[in-house]
C-alpha cells in the first residue's frame, strides 16, 4: 500500500484540518480514553480449541507464528484440491 501525503483532505475544510492538527499536536490523554474491543478479536473463537492447541504446538516446533501455520496448512490443502 502506498501512502500519499497531500495538502488537502477531501471533505474537510482548511479550518477542520487545522483543528485536527492542533488537537493531535496537543497530544491525547490515553488513560482517560474509552477503549473499544478489537472487532477481529472474536475470530479466534472460530477455531476449535483442540486445533488452536495443535496449531500453537506446530508453530513452536517450526519456530513460526500461529498465523503462518494456518496459512501453510490452507495453501497445502488448496494445492492438493
């Protein structure tokens, strides 16, 4: 993904952008911010617990992430298809 820096922000006035910049430069009090649950957090529950354990064991053996184990398993399954 390529990011482009622009002097304009579509849909916002110059005053809006100045206000956003001032707010960001002043800093945010992260302690008092309301936290939102990550919407992707529940995806882990789609995998049965016995598979989660097996995936984690395999990842540890292969010294890779759990995600990499799942990715490789899916690639192998689709290739064999």
